[in-house]
C-alpha cells in the first residue's frame, strides 16, 4: 500500500513539473517593435482589451480574458505611450514588468504560434491623457463568438458624450409635440440652422485632422531619410521603425519547411547560426562589405547595430540596421538582405522563432567589417552549440 501511495505521489510531482515547464518565460519571448504618432486602433473584431500593470504580483483576472483561454491566440499587442525622456529611458524595464504580470496570471495565452508586439504611441506633441487611456494589452484570437470586451476608457467617454448630446434633442422633441404647427415649423428651422452650423464646424475639424495627418506623414517620410542613433546592446527591441526592413522571399530565403521541425532528440537545442557557425558569419560580412584602401581610415570609425528576426525555418522575417553613418548603413542593409537562410534555433527538440543582434566593427586582421557581441533571444543554454541539421534531424 505504501509503495502504491509513493508511486502516485511521484506521478503527481512529475505531472506538476511537466506542466510548469511548459509555462513561457519573458526571456524566451521574441518581440516585434513598432511605433505610431496617433492613438492605436484594433486591427480586428476578435480581440480582448486588458489594462496593463507595472510592478509585481500579476494582473487582476477579468471575465473577457477568462472566456478565451481555450481559443487560439494569434497576437498579443502591448500598447504604451511615451511623451517624456524619462519614459523612453525606462521603456525596457516598464514593459518587462507588464509582460511578466500578464504571463503570471494568464500563461495559457502565450502559445507556440502567438506573435508578440510592443507598440509605442510616440508623439511628444500629442494628447498624453488620450494616449494613456488607450494603453494596455490587445489580445487577438481565433474561434468562438466575440467575448464582451473591456473597452478602453477613451472609447467609453466618447459614447457617453454622444448620448448626452442626444438627450437634449429628445427632450426638445417631446416638448414640441403639444405645440401648434407654426411653432413646430419655427423649431424645425432653428434645428436646421443649428445642424448646418454643426456640419460646418465638423467639416472644419475634419479638414484640420486631414492637414495634421499630412504633416505627420511628411514628418515620418523625413525621418525615414535620416539615420537612427546607435542603441545600447543591453536594451533589446529599441530600434526605430524607420530602419525596419521586410525581407522579400528569394531563392536564398525560400522557406525550408512550412511547419516547425522536430529533431530526433526531444531535448536537443541549438542557437540560430549562419552556415557552420560564427566563422562563416564573419567571413560573409568581410566579403559582402568590401573595404577599399582609401576607405580603411574611415572604416575604423564605422559602426552599425544589426538586429535579425528569424522564422522557425531560419529565413529572415525582418531586420533592422542602426548607426551614425547613413551611407554605411545602406551598405549594411544590402549585405544583410542578400544573406542565405540561417540554421533555425532549436529548443526542446523543435525549431522556433528567434532574434539575433550584433555590432559590425572594422577588424585589422580580417581587413573588413566583422560581427561582434552577438546576442540571441531566447538565450541558449551553455550546452547549446551550432551543429548541422544532419545531426539533429532525420
């Protein structure tokens, strides 16, 4: 009897360990970063809104998120706003606390094919209060009916204002019923005048909005022509959207497989690696970015930070290049865009999405630009090394 109880206890502990192992960790997540100058609008009807929380202790549970626990979650977007220099400096720590609170309360929303995005409402001249009201998590899902949404405060206030504007019209109509036909005609004339005035005001507001949007578009076009400053290595995901490049599929970037691939060993792991490892990556950039004798003196001052977002098959989904020299950044863009597909990262025997970040600097011994300070997300374990596909897969 004791042996049976001990066996049951062991099975129970094993099941708990396996369940807890499936829970994701913040460092394992790969984020897409973007920014807008206006307030965020949901891209689909099938989403749930939840307020984000900083600090520790998890989030408060809400019925709308509880109702989609069993659904397929496609995207989770964290919308936040930055209108001061202090908020920009603390972006990484603040967003990490918000994501970890959602992770601790609703780990089941973080699924294998879920995409994660940090979206900044960045506009120093914008309405800070309105931006704050739109901040929070937008969880997009598939399947099932649309749940009752916890709508942002800004949307609720607009509806309340519309209702208040309708109430005086209804009361005026009720009072006008017992009056004579002549009084009704006069009231209708007055209403027409008021409506015409309101229409004129609305047209003026719309024209102002259109002109402001055009100004913003022109500013964004100018930003795209300028070069971004170098981002510190320890702050992940700080690259501006102006330097984001979507890679079009070519013969070098064709998908190797359509679904994540499983290795022979269920515990196998591998960091994302180019060809046979770091040496091949170094040789690629030395050959791809040719440095002439006249350029050697200038090349010593050239630096660029490159961030790659890789799919589960090793193809490059997007890449960002930032640095102080605009001309050199364009050369790096061309070199990165011409790369072959990488060997995808492997975790627990399955190929996964990943992110690679490194700095390009001039090296005297190689007489060219080489990648240094290479970092991976998710972070590989000490035993994870670059090995060929033939050792991992059938």
